[in-house]
C-alpha cells in the first residue's frame, strides 16, 4: 500500500488537474465555510473575556449546551440502532413496497423541519393521538426534554440508513453464510463478522446524525416547550440573543458550540481513521 | 461420510430449480456437479450445506436425516466462489474462526487453536502470510485460505461452489490438482460444482451432469466420455460436431457412410449425429461423406485444428494429423469414423 507522505506532494499522475481542482476546492471552502465561521470568532473575540463568560458560560447557557449535546447523542444513538436495522431490512430482503419505504427514509431530509416539529407536537401533546395514552402513564413527551430527543431522532434517521446501506450491500450474504457453515450462531455472526465490517460506516452515520441534531432548530422549538434551564436548546439561546439585538452574545454562544462540535467530530474522525488503519484494507 | 439426497424438489417463485433430484456420494469420493448455469447444481450444493432448504425431499449425511438441520449443525465445510473471507480479520484469524465460535464446552484452548491454525497454514502453503489481511492476497491465495478455514472445523464433508471460477487458467489447473491431493490425504468426501467440463473430468471420481433441474447422467469420467447417455450430455462435454443423419436398423447413415451407432439405442428415422473433431478422416472431394470447404487452419494444440463449413454454412471442426498440404478455400470430404446418434430434438 502506498500512503501519501505530504499533503501537497507533486507527482506525475494519470489523473489530471490536481492543481486546478484543489484550488477551486480551497476557494469554495473559504467562501462558503471558513469566512462566515471566522467572522463568528472575530466578533466573539472583540467582546472581551468577561462579557463572553457572562453570556456563553452562564448557568443557563451551560444547561442549554448540556441539553443540546446530550439529547443529540441520545438521538444519534437511537438512530444508530434503528437506522442499522432499517438499512439491514432494505438491503437483505425483497418485499412489496420496498421503494416506498426507501423513499420514506429520505423524507426527513426534504420536509421543512418546522412541519416535523408541529406534527410531532400535535401527536405527543396531552390531547394528541399518542400523548392521550402516554401522559396518563406519566410519560410526557411534548414540552419536555424527551420531546427534543424524539424530534432529533426524526431528523437524523436518514444519515445512518444512507451511510450504512451501501456498506452492508457490499458485504454480501456469502460472508454470513460462511460464518453459519463454520458453526457461528446468529449473534456471533453479527458481532464478529457483520458489525466490525460496518462499524466505520455506522460511526460516520452516527457522527452525521449527531452533527445534524446539534444544529437542529426548527423542529425542536415547537415540541420542546423552551423553558429556561429545563427544555431550552443552545440554538434557541442564540436566537433569543439575536432578538435582543445582542449580536456579540449570539456569536459567543455560537462560537462555543462550534468549538465543541468540531472537537467531537474530530474525535470521531480520528477514531475511524484508527480503526481503518487497523483493518489495513 | 455418505451424503444422500432423495427426490429433492426446490423452486424459486415460478422457476423450478430442482425437479426431484436423487444423488449419493460415497465415503471418500470426489463428486462433481456439472451443468450449464441455471441447471440447479449450485442450488443442490447449497441444499446439501443447509444454506437453502428443499420444498420436499430428504438430505442425509452419514445416515443421519439432515433435511431441516441448520447450516451450523451440519458440520459441513463450504467453499464459496468468491472466497467470502472476513475482510477485517487476518488470514490466521479467518482460519481459526470456526474454532473460536464453538460453545465454551467444546472450544479448544487458545494455544490449541493457534497450533491448529499453523498446521492448516502449512497445509495450504501460506505459513509466511498468516498475519496479512485478505485484501493483500492474490485470488489463488484467498481461495486456499477459504479452504483452510473450511477444513479447520474438521468437516464431515467438503462442499465447493465453483471454487476456481474466479481464477485464471494456470492457477486453476495447479490449484485443482493440489485440491485433489488434499482431498486424498485427508480422506474427505467432497462435492464440487463447476460448469467447466474439463475441470470436472480432470478432478472427479464421478461426475453428475445436470440440466434444467434434473440429473442427466452420473458416471465416471471415462464412462461419461465413452457412453454419453443423451444428446445433452454429449453436447455439453464439448467439442462434438452436430450433423443431421438418418438411422435405420441400428446403423447411422451420414452422407452415404454407414456406421454402427455408439450411443444407446436410437429409433429409426432422422436423427442428430455427434462426431468429435478427432473422429474424422480427410478424403478427396467426391468420396462418400460430408463435403466441406476449408475455412481456416488453427494451431492451438499439438495437432492442427481445421475449421470447415458445409454447403449450408454449418461449421464443423476437425483435428487433422497434418495440414501442411492444405490451404484455406480447399474442397474436402470428411469421412466420419465413429458416431453417436440421438433422436433429433
């Protein structure tokens, strides 16, 4: 295996246009991602440490971060489990209406998230179809942190399904059959053969669903109830600052979230890279 | 270990893959299932392995009814056409897999597994690459790893699904002779599927020729070659030229040449004759036989092959002793020396 040593190593290659495409990539990345994001940091840096801490590290903000990242992690975990199952069903079995199910999976991508939020709220509100049965049993979803998890799970599902699906399809049924004929039980086959093969894709799907959930706003605000210290997510806090024309305060919270998200995603990426090297394929 | 299949029927939707197939493999035998794609040979093998289940019929392994037993309970080694190795495991871990998934009570200790794996690595001549991953191996090496993995669990029978199908010609030939020697040394009972008649005849003790979910003939390679039971078998074994002929009183008439029929009884009337390329003599135009025009002379083996065409354009291939005196375009007569005639389809 040849591994590239330098980032910009020049080498005669059969694939042309490295310089051109790399230049365009960098330019686009700068204009679309880097410049807006650095504006956030510049704005934040201008406000001074004390002002920053007052807004971004207030106990209310800390509670909101905790809720945002915690609910996102739970939602992404739920998606990892059910998304894996959905991908499994779509890849391994043929059944009537498969295309419809497959299209349904993508729906959370296309739906305006506010619509999802309103629909979920109507469903889980104390007088809604599901809420009517759940609330008397003490399970309150709408206007509680649990509702946030439900909404975030909804918007994150396609990420896991769509990242795991091709890898699972590529794995082929014959490896499973080989494991079975070698005496492995269904569980051993899954744990020792299937799971290690799809784990990197599953981690990617998890990371994407998690990232999406951290940034989600539209669907959550309808179902969360938005009570400070209780069911208020960090993006909402940013909006509140904006509505008070405290732009510096808004960017302070945004910058804090950005750094936290970046560190988490970087950690997941490094973990994947480590695992891929271990598999050496 | 004896393997018996009795009246096995299997269909996929409207497609009948197996129409009542019965078969037995004797202990120590190397059996080939030979047929074109869609003949049901792979389905039969998968049913023997427990990877598919018959709609009706019975499977016995070593006298035990295994018709509904799961694959993991059959103690059958299975080798797949595309190797089906575990990509995230090293070669050694692949081979040891079958031992490490055993229930705790029957699982050998770790050191015993390592010893067994290194023995198998020796057997498949890959001791030096036990630590590599499958993606770093060639096709032939991968298939040897797959074989070692199947042998690690000490299977009662070994089933191979087109094991050499994805390999190039040279590797194929080496590997199949080697496989035969492993089979003999370990005293296995093996069944393998192939669509390559040369491979089947070269390797197997007996060959099962299949077509459209039925068994056409089960015989030793010699008997199969000398006495094909049907036009299909004769055609599938390869190389034979088809010529229209007339059968009367047990003898065959091709272009005025009368010969005894080497095939099992064929009724009087029009029939299809099969003549192998080396079963012709060349004669001057005008003699009794099949008049043809020489199209090309091919040098693919020790003796030249002549591609000839009859007046109606059908191509006949002939192996000649010498072709130096001939040139493309020459008119010839082919005199058949031996012939198998079957009722015209």
